[in-house]
């Protein structure tokens, strides 16, 4: 058993019995590398990663390979979900070196933590143009020993490129409606006209881009994509919820891992499509996705687990695939592997629970039961809005319990078995603030509005770049890596930068705070010239820009969420309206506003100029 046995991450604990002398990331490993004059081999992955498990079986569990690793390197294992900062900086290095990235990430560092060579998966024998892992180990160790000047030059060049990437200047061009229209047009050009989604196989769920198109009123491409994704395969017809991605263009054969963030991000577009179309199939997918999260990912703490593995007992998709002999309708079976099939098509509502009961008797995929604040913030937002719009008290109770877990100071990155680990990063603050704001809308409780603003203001202070604008991934007083990164990409989750800009814009309108709006706009200006060129990569930034450019609309609601007039005010899809429930004179939007003759009232305002309060729900329809 190696040093990983003392860790809390399920991914690291999976490697605790490897013959490799693994260290967790930290000064102990770096200090040992300096003392012994060895380079570091850093392997980065996550619990639900199929190819991470493959490389473990082929190489890290192999005694001969492990002995070579231990002889030549100081070996470090990193859970990318625990340490997104370490993952981000070394992923950027590998992409700069090779033009592509992925997991498992394999990176070689000097004892000062500077990267000089890397890649992703390496096989145990040479194949597909890749050297064997053992060949790679010897070649890298030889280069480090025999050509130190070359290694130093490569490391310096890479570190310089990493540092320059965070020095992006704000665009001086205006932020205009034309940017939104151009981004929408590019998305429509990239749309798969048959199956929906953007581009070709493999296909990943484009949740943020779909939200942007819904805001633009571009409903048909959204419906095409939602229908394609929900047909069965990537979407789990039996248990609800979505797998990570589809290996084909038609959303049929998935990569079977299930991630909390995918499901938290996909539930809202289905909910919003139901609001806009009235079509029950969208409500059904959204509701079953949230029910899946509650049934299979929710933990006793009230938090949600990170993921479920793609593999069961070493076989990908074993839990989720079927044969006709197991009771699955033959006409819905699409061939997969090992004589098993994927379900696709319309599943009878009476049969669904019976199949789920059969499936629950099988071996289940491993659960990564660490609670990640960032992903739980996204789950909180989805659960709170779903509870509010579906009138689901059970979901609301779960959302409140999750809010209690997350509304802490200081916020943590991960928690497992009651142990909080690592200070929170930018995306943790931003996503939890987003979730707490949605919880305020679902409950009418001012506590959640105040907690959300507290977190957002703390994030702006901890992560803001006063020189160039925008936000760093790590706080100013955080661990010093070789470069302090800014992350802008909204795939697969909204970047912390985009989400914090979105959240700050909401609070700027509720508090009348132009300073918050300037900070949000500064973050958007950093990506301004990329929005129309690569809209699928900046879906949430586009949502934030749409909010920024929209005519201000503020709703001050007095009298609680259960009143008919409050329900009428919040019934439709109005994504750019900001809402606060009162009374509260310390919230500028609510200041001086009361019920009318004791009756609940809604004040519809524009830049704090409010119409006469409305007490009749019919006036808001």
C-alpha cells in the first residue's frame, strides 16, 4: 500500500494498492524529486474515466512497469476533480506539446514542477503509432539525464507559453447585439440537421449552447437536439439521466459514465423547452433526470456524488445494456458489444419500473462519492428550479438540504465522509452562488439571496485580476503553481469566469451596483472576439452577454412564493428578469416596498423605476 491510502478521493484510493510508489500532489513529492535529482511523472485522471482504468490495469498494476517507474521517477497521482488547478495547467502544457489532450493525462516535470514532455494514454506495447509506456519511461529518463539543456529549454518555453495565456487583454471593440446574432448564425451552420447537436461524432451534450439558443428564441434547433439526445442510448430510458457523451452522431452508443454536472446542466434546457412548447415529453425527461440524481447520486450528507463509472466489473456498459431474454422489448434493442444491446425508442410506462427493478439487481458501477462544490452548485440550481416549476416538495426539500451544506464559510472544493479538502476555486464560488440564487427563487427565503451575494462578492475579491480584468481559477493567496491560469471554455461545464460574470450581472441589477457590472463586463471582454468564432465553446458566456445586453427587468415580490400573484410572475420563461423576494430594506430592489393592503404584491421595475404594484395575478399573465 502506498501513500494514497491516506487520501479521501475515491480515484486516488483506487490506486493505493498499486505497486507504484505513488505520492499525492504536494511539496513532499516535489521535495523528494529535488533531493534525488529525479523528474516527476504526474498521472492525472478521475474515477469514472474508462481509459484511466485501462492504463491502471495494463501498466500501474504491472510489477515490472511499476519497478521501472519507481526507479526512474518520483510518481504523483492527481484526481483532476479535486485539483482542477493542477489539471488545467498541465493539460494546457500537453495540448501545447501535442495539439490534443484528454485523460489519463501523463506529464513529466522537472523538480520545480515545470513540464517538459507529456501525452495522454500510453499502451503497454507499441501500437497505433504510440510507443509502449515502458519505452516512453526509458526515453524520457534518458533525455532528462543526458540532455539537461534541451529539457530546460523545453520547460522554459512551455512555462512561458502557459504564463502568457493568462495575459490576454480585453477587447476594445464594443459588446453588441450583433455578436449574439453572429454566434447564433454560426451555431445554426454547425447544427447536424438530422440528429441535432453541433459537429460530428463523438458528440457531447451542448447544454450551455442550447440555453443560449432558447434565450434567442431559436426553438427548432433546440428541439431537434433535445429529441435526438433523449431518443435512447446516451439518455438512459430505464433509469433517467444522461451518460457522458455519444461515440456516434445519432446519440446512440454512449460512453457510459454518468457525471453529476452533465445531468445538472441538461435538466434545465428540457424544463425550459417544456415551458416554451408545452410538450410533455420535455418535462418528462427533465423530471426523470432529477429523479435519477436523487435516487442514485444523492448522499446522506445531502450532497451529490460526482459520478458513476462507465465500467461494471471491468466491462463497459454492463449494467445499462440488455438482451431480449431479460425482458427488454426486442424492437427497442440496438446491438452494442458482448451480445448485449442498448435500448432506444418509446419505452412503455408500465414496463419502465419493472426494467429498473431488474437492473437494480445487477452489479452496479462504482460511485465516486466525493461532493464537489462546483458541480453541486449546478445541481442545486437545477433542483431548485425544477422543484419550483414542477411543484415537487420532495425536490425542494432536497434542494434546501443541499443549500445548507454549501452555504458555509469558507467554502471547500470537495467533501467526503465529512472531511472537507482543498480551498474552493473560482467555479466552486460561482456555481454555488448561482445555485443559491435559484434556491432563493424556489423558497422565497432571503437567506439564500444574501448567501449567494456573499459568495459572489468573495469570488470577485479572491479571483479578480485588477490589471487585465476577468478572473483567475485560483485565489491570489493560493498554492503557487508554475502559472496562474484563467479558464474561459464553457465545455463541459460553464467556466468559472462565465458563471461569475452571469451571477454578478444579476446582483448588479438587484443591488443597483455598477461596479459589479463593470467586473462582469471585463470578463466578457476577454472572450469577446472568440464568441462568434467558436460559440459552442462559449455558450455560457453568450448567456451572460445576452443578460448584459437585455433591457433591465426587475421583479420585487412581497408576500411569499406561494401566493398566486408570485406564481403568475414567475410562471413563464423570462431568463433575463432578476427577482428578489421581500420585504428587506437592505436589498436595494426591495427597499421601501411592502404588501398592498396586506395582500401579496409584485413590483415590475426597470432600473429601479417601478410600475404600480400588482396584486391581481391576471394582470401578469
